C-alpha cells in the first residue's frame, strides 16, 4: 500500500509520536509511506527513516487551506498514493478536499484528543472512509457527530521490547548522579508539555504536602512550555520557590531518550485535567514504574479500576496517593507489576499496527 500520513503539528507530542511509530512500523511491514508536514515542523528529523522524496512540506494553517489541499492532491496523484491519513484537526478538511481532487485515493482520520469537533465537520468530512479514536472515550465523542459504522477505536501502542531492554540500575544511577539526586531518595516524576491542561501546578501543590510526610523526596518535571513567553514554566518554578521547595525540584525541557528518566524515578504522576489516552502513562507502565494519575478518560482506560487514580484538580488527594506508594514498597511494586502486565497484554505497537493495516485493507476493498 502507498499511504500518506499528514500532520501539521509544529511541536512534538504524543500525536506526533504516534505518526512516527505508525509510519516506521508500516515501512518495516513493506508499505510505501509518505509524510506531509509543515516547513517549520520541529520533529521532521524523526522521520529520517523515510526516503527524502517521501517527505512533503506544506503549510496548513487552518481548516480552510484550499491551496494547501490542491498541493497535497498534486502530490497524491504524482506518487500514486492510495490512502490519505490525517492526524490534526486543522488538517481534516484540507485532506478531505485533497482526496476529492486526487480522485483515486481514500481518506481517513485519527482523533488524538477528547475535545469535540465542530458540527460543520459532519458535512465537510462526508467523504471520510473512517474515523479512528485512540481510546474508547475518543470513540464515544466521534460517534456523537459521525455514523457509528464509520468509527473505529485503535488504541495507541508502544514497542514493548524496547522497554524490556532499556530499564536498568545503571541508567537509574547515571540519571541521579548527573542531576545530583541522592541514590536512595524517593523520586517522583512527570512528563508532558507544560500547560494548564496538563495539571503540573496541582503536582507542585501536592509536593508541598508530600514533603511534610516524606521530607527526603525529590521531584522531576519534564516538559517544554511552547507558549511565546514561557509564562507557565516561570509560574511553576516561582510557586515551588515561594513554597520553599526550590531545591527539591528538577526542571528538564525535554528528553530525547526517556529511558534514564523512567529508570530513575520511583513513581510517575500524571496530574492532567484531560487525557484522551496518555502515552507517558503507558511508557511508565511498560518500564515497570508505579503510576498515580488523575481520573481522566485516558488514565482510566489504561490503568483500569485502581486506587492509583485520584480526582482531577485535587492536590490533597494526589499527595495522599503519592505518600501511600512512596511509604508502601510492597504496594508500589505490586501496582507497578500489574500495570506492566496490562501494558504488555493490551498496548503493544504490533497490535496497533495490525489493526491499522487491517482497516486500511478494508477501506481499499470497499473502494474496489
């Protein structure tokens, strides 16, 4: 199959990682994969496994980019592309127009977030063959707008073999030594873009309560603030400083390789206010790290019914859960082992690839 993956995302996050993992996996399975990305894309180098001629730069700035759609249609025709797969909301309509203009291809989208699409999409995307949700909760939102027979749920997946190979005491020691964190200190970590929705402020507030019970604990917050002035990051650091915790926090912009981070921490916290899936939670599970997460739809689907879940926007209950797992070694290890087993059974990259390939074939068979 010849497939075009479209993502106009400028910065790198969970949705973009999905596009990369999917593209690499499909390539390894023998398909010809192409990618359409914006010229200012910060993550293009991660697509270096694709031939240079398979990467197409196009500026999609909004849902009504007709000129961009025509450029995509030309690229589709020139390369005999059979399937167009869009991943960002503003790409959906241009990709739909491109599919109609190219005439001989089919079109589908993946929805990576919980936010409902605007009603006009019900009519603008009538030619879409399928709408994929990355979780059951996203599937429910899609079915509110589109026919149920056009909606599928294909959960994100990760390469579990990588996590088995990379978790090691050596990586744990290296991370802690490099960042001057005592080898035996409890270390709590979170990873994600720095913004209100991700809830890092709640974690900082919870940390103040945690340190009353576990004064030797440290916290590491990994993530970039993509706002123009970086205001949220400064606010978080100021809050930690005002509360007398400055020396207990480590702030890292981003990690190209997260294996040392996950090997070093004792507990992963996801304080998000909304999460459609939660790739960082899944990574922690795969590394065998215990998780405390807010009760977002994504976290509930990943972790199931468990005491690891706490209410959204409740730093006090979050702090109690963190203290419980930090002071209860056996409980923490049991939670980590159960989460790891759940990740291995339900969320492998192979499962995601197989389901996506099967859907592609089904769509092309319907066309025939």
